[in-house]
C-alpha cells in the first residue's frame, strides 16, 4: 500500500511543530463535536472502502468504529475522510482528522520525525508482486527486464529498487500518484507487474477486468506493519486508540464475541471481568466509562470477527489469517494484559 516518503515534504517541519505542541485535548474535542473524524484510504476493498451509498466498511474502518464505540458507546458516531498517500500525514498533523486508520506502514522515520505516534499494528503485511497468469511466471526472481507499476512518492519504489538490485535484475518503473491510476495502467497492459503491499494486491485485483487472470507471487520483499496513527503530545488519546485495538485482540483471546458479550458479562473469569468493566476501573484511566471495551465488542466485535468479516477466507479477498493470527495460534497479534 502507499507509503509517503519524508523527502521533499516542505510543510512537514511547520506542521510537526504544532503536532509536538498538541495539548491533551483530542478527547474533549471529539466529545464536543460528537464524532470521531477518521482518515481512511480513497477506496481499498477489505480495508476502507465506500459502497454506492457512501457507507464505509473494512478492517481499518472497523477500528475507527471501535474507537467511536469506546468513546460514545455508539459505533456510528464516526465520519470518514478519504485521503491519498500524499495527504494522509498532513491531514493528521493539521488536526483535520483525529486518527489515521489507512493501511499505513510503521517506520522509524514516521514514528520519530513527523510528530506522530503509531498506536499498534492491526495488519502485518509485506510488499509483493502481481502478474498475469499468461506470463507463466511463478517467482519474482523471474521478473528481470519487466516493467513495474506502482505509486509514486512511496517506499514501495525504494523496496523495488533494493530487491532488483540485490538480485542483479533490470526493470523499468512506471509510477502514478493515485492508486486507481496504477490499477488502470496495469489492467491496460502498460506494465508487466503491479507491486504494492500484498494485502493491497488482493484488494486491487478485485478491480481488474478479469481478476482470475492475475496472480500474486509468493515472495514478500519487505516488512509492512500497518496500523492506526495519532498526533504526538496527547497521551490520553494515544492510549484510547491503542487500547481499543488491544481490547479487540483480548476479546478474541478470551472468546468474547458480539454474539456472547452480554452473556460473558456474568463470567467469573477475572480477565473477562476486567475487559468488560465488571472489575477494576480501567476505563477511567483513559478517560472513558467502565463499559468502554464492552461497547467495542458489542458494536464491532473482536479482532478475529473484524478480520473474517472484511478480508478473511470467506470474503472476495480470501486472505488467510497467517501471521495476523493470535500469538497463541502461531501469529503475531498479541495484546498486553488489562490489569
């Protein structure tokens, strides 16, 4: 997916100063206006995508809804701002949005130089390649001499350069600013290969004229931990977004679902009691009510439910849990304890 480079962003330094000086007021501002303003993609099936009526859905969208549920007890109190890769960080730095939940890779430079904080990883990803099945290519190592379509101004370009250079292969880069331009160019045959994060390839493949005539190659050439982002300088809001994600993971670990959460409120399991607000005062520590996590699960579900609903094997994307499975099932999703 699209990962904006730091170089050449003239406004970053100015906006960063404001971000570092942010007061701990985001929660107050959100409550005053009555909704969470969430930055999302301009349309990526499975992650953040609007239907014909303008209703948004996806894994990233569900995180936004979960934050609204935690704050208001109502997952519908959220509005969405579709943003390009180039616009996303500026929109967050300037206060145009309250949280960015838009398939954004956590890197050191973004975490330390933009006045922003990553609040977790809601999807572990990596850059891959898609080709036409008619090319009879089964490995990225067979791509020497290929033309490669991708987004301009992204780390995707750097990853491609590193990969081809490391494997002594030649290539021609064909880059566009907007994701839909990349898809259209690849679909029209202007390039041999389409590269972006692998989850994005599965999503964008659905937009092609004949999706079944294209395949994603097995190689992963980078680490792309994707997750929500907030401004630095407001630890309370940072904690709310971070623990919203952790609450969804914890609920899955404990077997608490949308369907059984009311029944689970009567559980004697101390971990479930703490999660659902029956024991302790954990909501108050982040400025929320005791039922903050209950509202998340009741409104949106646990992490596994959100994954299966949006990108899982029974969806058009048909993505296996893989490394996004819980740590107890061989994956990387792991939440610190609520206690």
